[in-house]
C-alpha cells in the first residue's frame, strides 16, 4: 500500500530562518517556459537582489520537484552549496516534462533523438536548449554564461544538456549521473536486478500521474508493513507478484522493466554515454567511492567523454562519499569509518565552486587536475593526470587452498582444487546486518563479519601484510566457477580486514569493535547467463567450470601494513539483488516452482586460477 509522506513544515523555526536568508538576498519568480513542441515546463528563478553586477545562470532540471511552490515560498538554500548562495548566481530550477507543475508526459530517462525531424522530436537535450534560450532572452542582469549541474537523475539531465549544447552553456557537472541502468547503474548490475532500490525508487518516484491536483506534492511512500526487507521480499515471492500484490498497475515503469529482461533497445536508448560526442562545455564529473546507486555512471561517463572529445576540459572527482554525500554532509565519516577530515566541505569550497566560478564568472585560475581522488586507508587527497592512473600496474591476487589469497599463481593441478557451497534462494545471504527495507548508504562500508561465517559464503584472505598495498582504478574479477543448475549469480566483495588491535572511535557510543573489522571496499554481482552477452543470455552447463569476468568498480585505497586483504564469494545478496532461481529462465516472469537450491564451486587450480586483478601503485605515488 502507499502512505502519505510526512513533510517538514517550512515554518519550523530552523527552516523558516534559512528560507528567510534566501528571501532577503534573492527574488523568486515562477514561469511556464514554452518548449519547441508547445509543452510548457514549470521553472523557478532565484535572482540576486544585488544588481551591481551581472550574474551567470546555474540550471538544475529535476523529476523530484522544484518546490516549495508559490512566489512567496522560498527554498531553504539555493545552488549546489551555500558557497554558491554567498557567491551570487542566478539559480534556475525546472520540473522536467510530465512532473509536478510541468506539462507533458513523463518518460523515464527519456531517450536522446540524434536526428530530429520536426519540433515534435523532443528529448532532455532539446528541452535544456530551449530553456536556456528562453532564459537568455527573458532574464535580466545575466552575463550570458550558463552552467548545468545535477546529482543522480538530475545528473543524467546535466549529461544530456552537454549533448547538442546551447552555445552559451559553458560548464556542466554531472554528479553521480544515471547512465546505463542495465549494466551498472541503479536498477541492474551486470543484468542482475537491484530489487530493494528499484522497488522503493519506482514506487516513490515513478507512479503514474493521474490528475493535476496532486502535482505540488511528492508521491506517497510505500508502506512495507515491516521494517525487515528480507521478510517482506521473501513473502512477496517472485518478481511478478510485485505488481500483482502491491503496485496494481500504478507504477507503469516497473511493468516496463519487467518486459525487458535482456539488454535490448529499451535499456540502450536510455544510456546517455552512447551519445557523448562533440561535447563543447567543460565537464566536471563527481563520484563517490561508496555510492550505492551511480558509481558506474560517473566512471564511464568521464571515460567516454575523455575518449570521444579530445581537447576539452574534462575532469573527475572521487571522494569517500555515499550517493550525493559531497553535497549534503561534512564527509568526515560514513558508517563507522572515519576519514580524518571534512572531505565534502573541502570539495565544495576548493573544487566545485572554483570550477563554476572560473567558467561562468572568469574568476581564478583553472588549476584543477584531470583527476582528484581521496585515498581511503591513507585518508589523503591525491591528484593524477589520468584516471585510472597510468602508473597503476595490473597485478593478480589469486584464490588458494585453505582460504588463502596470494599474489603467487596457484600450482595445484588437482581436479579437486575447488571450494563449494550450497546456495538456497529460500535462505539467501542478506546484504546487510541491519533490519531494513531500504538499500541505504552504509552497507557500502559495512563490517562483513555478519556474513563470513555462513556456509554459503566463501572467504579468502592474505596473510598479514608486511607492507602497504595501494590500489587505484577498477578491480576486475576473473572467476572460474560451476553450478549444479543452469544459471546462478556470482557476488564478489573486496574487503580490508583491520588488525585485532585496531582502536575503536573515541568516544564510541555504539560500542563498535574496530579490531578485526571487515570493511567492504568494492563489490558487485554478475548474473552468469549474461557472461558472454547481455543481449543473448546463455544457459550454463551444469557442473561445468565456466569463466566469469566482471568489474567490481573503481577504488583508490591503501591497505595498511598489519591489515589483511579479504575476498568473499557468494550467490545471493538479498534483497539488494533479486534471487536467481538457479534455472535458465526469464526471472522477471519466474514462478515459485522455478526456484531451487544449487551447489556452486569456485576453482583455484593452475589451469582454472580464479583471481582478482588489482591495479597497484607504489607506496610513494
């Protein structure tokens, strides 16, 4: 069922005070801007009251509401951060078509149309172009320069703005942008469905708009009836039951997803990365090491622009952040992990503001390097002239007998050089120790001791490190595995094991034991039927060793001397990822009878050497 969202009143003392600060310095106006196809988009403009200088325009386009609505109701802050509010910009917010006060029909991640035949051919790129054109003609006291920024879905909008960009658009910052949502962002990773996030996000952000009376309010939140996501989704059963039992046709995007179980044009057409050519504006992509939603998009968007648009200013920033954390918190901690400094404040003051000030105001020097990245473990900011760093050397870390990891290749020739476990979809490995129905953020750095003693989780670890080991760039899995079924999932986690004497935080109200803490660094899942092709899945041959290769995403981390490197392997990660039935079927239409226990084997012989490829930096780099 759906329940109403509890909204904090703007008239609470703290929020009212900050809104009054904005009101004292900015004039708000609301407009319906005409697009080329006749649809009007609701747009809010906050213009500085100080008219002693001309200001650039900074645009944010969103499906999440530009509220509060009404000319006398002000946001509590404007711009990417308070630094921008103090600096002075003309801030523009727009409801994308079909959302809240805007006219038209909302289409989820509306595909780009490369060859437009008429004014009826519209996409997010053309809507941005038309909006900028209107702003330049209609808003007074601007300096003729425009920037676009956004986080997550608005990050997708920012990336789309850079395609066929308006000539006055000079700087764009896609931050955690949604890109390929079948391969690596948000709702699928390597074809595996991210159930918790998809269910919650689509229920709250993508229901059908049935009337214009509710468009100033956010959609209702879904009521799970329990705080326990494992309980809820096991009770729900196979994916077809989501619409049958709960959505009942009210969330059409969910049903769209369920009709596209392979990597077809539905998914490909929504991937902005495919169209990042002839980019003219300067681009700053922002990514979080612990972003549970759109880390893939940031890395691959930056890389594609770099390859396809030589000569433009294209930079990337990596920090120790959850999804959007660079904009919302101080960034000195995440979960129980401490980073020794306020990384988000540093980014907002020393990276984000200088980027836009330089390109939109002509202030300062553009000294930002190609890649700025925070190294976890060492808790230091680093800069590189390329990402991944050219000096990082690919090095294999092999699975060995007796649960060992080693940089030496295995020498075992025996056919029995494997480890095995039984995976039961009725008793899946949880993705977090927390009792929650949400995906959340902290599972990305969560202590993995809750999982490592389970019989359906394989654990491999190095001896105590005698020197620091630093990794930089994507971590790649090459796994040789088999299953007694015809399909399975492979989940691999790379972990930093703290020494037993590692001190806990002081003060330590939660009583956290950091000694032996298993800090998850990077992790991901591969749905085995997509091992050779996401377009044409293939069944596995039961009990036949099969090579599986996939990336665990990017990381800059220093394993300290005295720590251990650990890898965990499992086949369920619930309910973060939907359960694999163990049979080669269309999981979006699977029945309860399709689900079965399977026996998985991971091989570690000389001829079948399962391993991770880490890209190592020397300690002084």
